[in-house]
């Protein structure tokens, strides 16, 4: 029998390798821009057509390549960056596997124009599907230009799996930002279909961050607190956001030796430092750069992997937490005395006729600013407490915050979800006698056939409004209240792109937004019910919500828009309600497709069944 094993031709091997390295246009941009940086370029231009599907052009003013190198660069395992395995442990360049260009050339039509500054003539080489088609001398500028045309032209399955242009462009922007944040002293531009998305002049780190994430309105640069720590293990530097600027979708970046990384463990270290300074539903911005001996991290970094293993993770945790805490403490982000409140310290005017008395300074030698309150309380001797008075508040339920139900009721409302839906899903589940009691400003209590029903009024309203907005989006019939004075919002490039793509949908719910200038929009009309609300932050919330989803899917877009608007316009807990209002709301709720839960899964209705009540007696 014949032998059956044979070597794959290079073009096939390269295509297989390309599957790992080049997944989408964004991967090409990452590889080419990293190469440009490794080549010592200072100015790097990225030009795209159709989110990189038709053309990706990366032009740099780096050291260029010789005629032979230009050809060699496309060979697999061809690299100028390492020579031996030992070099792997001292890497300071972005690339080293020599796979990127071979992979790109396997799945696209590539033209490379390059000239070393010292050469008179450069070279232009054309390759398609790993086959060199031509190489000629060329009178090109010093540096390198790659033109990647028709990505995946020979891998239709891959091409088919590319997402919409908006999604692919978002991936490109993500990769582009990750590199731009590490190299502020480089000048970058990103242009898509002749529209400039980013023009990032060479600057310092703080300004680069502000340029990317800030807008004229929000003075981002001033909200950044610098951190800096040097230890034998690691050097940490960068910026953290003030607690007030924490967001639901914040910008969080870790970099190690100039490379973006995801690191859930270190993320927790940062979050711990913000403990109790920010709400549960938000998180701070941070841009933290680690500088570490390349020998102490996993060197076999895969080009597409963003998770990096450190040798001493547990030892680095406290260094991060301390650095962040120290800065938060210094910046007064940790709560301190507020001088504009009543009882502020009275600073006396100097009276020169009185003899000066040396002030007494008291120091607490045990005070450690890094201890959490609970740790600290173990060391402090508290002033004696009158324990009886502690219980007084419990005897006066009216003093409790409106949103805390007393413990007995809490137990009762823990109805198993199955039981709950069994009751509330019945058509006759809607309250039958129309008696309503508003309990603690939050719960509408009413009797039903099978028991007592507690309805969270705000959540009920959110459900009702959500379904109304969805309806408007589907049937395109939202009514807009025109604003007398349009509000102008200026956004950063990435957010502007998201909003621009959503404008048409937003119009359906009555949110009338028009492009006003570069990255600037004017809000001309708002949906009824949103009068007097902070419309800019509502638009910000919609962008945040949509940004992380595939905005392609209309339903997801609709749901996010509808939910954001419903939350913004729902009744507040404090607001009183008349009998008619409660009756109307409850009626509307039970006409909804799912009256039991809010669109984001929070329980609206809880039933205390007759049997349960009887059991209690
Ligand atoms: P790697 O970056 O891992 O070495 P690549 O396939 O990305 O592998 O690139 C192969 C080689 O081509 C690089 O080592 C470098 O010598 C050369 N090269 C690639 N891009 C450029 C560029 N923009 N300017 C100069 N040389 C480049
Ligand atoms: Mg490379």
C-alpha cells in the first residue's frame, strides 16, 4: 500500500495559520500597526474602505525594508525580531512569531510599497493568496505602505461570517485605541470611507486618553488621577478616574510592557480600592500600565490572546490596591469634611495683640489609611454607646427609608417563581376588587382572587412604558415634543459612530436627533414623558447600552432604547399616586405581555396566597 502522508503546500499551511491570526479586518490592522511601531515609525496612517472589507491601508514612516526583506517578510516564520529561543525572554517588540504577514498574504490581495531612508529606490511587491505576482523597483516615499485588498477573497466561508460594517468598524476602533493608548508620542490617524474618525497628534499619555475618550463637554483630562509605583517586582503607572466619574460602561484598560491585556484578577484589585466609594452598578475608568521583566510573564503570547499570565500575581495585587488607594486618598476622593456644610470650621482672623499659643497636635500612631473601616474599628476604642437607643428606630417604622420593607413581609414575598407565575399568569390574576393601598410610597397593595398582591409601582411603570416604546419602534409612530432650545451634545469618535447609526431608530420613539458637526449632535425633540429629564445623560445611557451589543440586531437595539427610555421616564418611588392613577397603572400592567418581570428581569408582582395567609393564623 502507498504511503499516505504528505506535506501541505505552503499556501495551504499559511491559510490554516491565517485562521488563527487573522479573524477579521481588525486583526489585520492590529498586526500592521504593531509592525509599523516595531519599525520605529512616528506617523502611522490607517485608511479603510467598507470597514476593511475592500481596503485596509497602513502607511508608516519607519525604517522600511530592502528589496530582499520585502519578499522575505511574507514567508512563514520570517522575522527580524528574534534569532534564538533565548531572545524570547527579553522581548521588547510587539511581534516576534513572523506569522502575521504570511497569514495576511494567504487570505488577501496584498501590495507592499517600501523604501529604506538610505536607499534611492524602493520596491513594490504584489502578492495574492500567498503567490508573488510581481516585484518592481519603485519611486516611493521612505517608510512602508501596506494595501490589503479584498480580505478573505479566497476563503468565502470566512468572508461570509464577517459582521456588518458597523460591527467590524467597532472591532477596528477597539484594536486601534488599544495601540494608540500605549504610544501617545506617535501620531495616528484612522480614516474610514473618506471620513476621518481619529486624528491623534503626538502628545503625552494623559492627553491621549482624554483625546480618545473625552469630548469638549466633559473635561476628561481633569477627571484622571495619576498613579505611579516602582517596586522590584513591577512598575505601575497610569491614570484612574475619580469616583464621581464611574460609569456603568466604563473604560478600563490594562497594559503590560506596551501590550493590551485583560486581567480579571488585577481588575478586582483595582475595584477593591474603590470599595464603598462608588455604587454597585458602576465602575471606575482606569488606564493602568505595567512595566515588568519580560522573563516573569508568559512569553508565548499568542497574537490574538489578550490574557497574560504573571509569575507573581498574588504579590502584585496589594501593590495595585495600595497605589490606587493612595491616589484616591490624596485626591480627597475618600469622603472627608465638607467645608460648605453647616458647622464648618471657623478660621479665626489673626489678632497680633494677643500672644501666640503653640497649637497642640495629637497624632494617632495606630492610624493606617489603608485599613478598611471594619479593620480599623477593631483598633479604635469607640465612645461608649447607649445600646437601648439603637432599637428605637425599629419601633418607629415611619423612620425607615421607604424602600426597605419590614422583615416579616420580606419573608412572605419570597414566593417561589413557579408559584408566582402560576398565579399572575392566570387571566383572572389581575386584581378583581379595585382597592389600592400605596405602601411606603413603593408598593401598590391590592386584593386578587387568590391572595394579596404587592406591585412595585416603579417597576410596573417601567414594564408598561417599555412595551409602549417597543410598540412605537416597531410601528414607527412615536410622537416627538420639539424642544424650544435644542440641546447640543458632543461625543467622542466611537460614541458618535454608535449614535449616528441609531438616529433613525431613535426617531421612531420621538427622539429627534440630527448630526450637527463633527461628532456633534443636536437633540431637537424628545418623546413625551421625558420633559424636564436630563436628556443628555439619557442619550449617553442609550449609547452605552447599544455599544456593547451587536447593534445589527434591530430587536436588541429596540429593546435597549425602549428600556433606557422607560427607566428614565418611570414614576419615582417618592411620588404619591391617586386612586385613579394606581387603578390605571395596574390595569395597564396586566395588559402587558409579561407583567411579572421588568425587561431586565426584576420582579414586579409578588403574591401572598390565601393559603399562606390562612396558615399564618
Ligand atoms: P513579526 O512582526 O512577528 O516579526 P511579521 O510577519 O508581522 O512578523 O513581519 C515580518 C517582518 O517584516 C518583521 O520582522 C519586519 O522585519 C518586517 N516588517 C513588517 N512590517 C514592517 C514595516 N512596517 N516596516 C519595516 N519592516 C516591517
Ligand atoms: Mg508583526
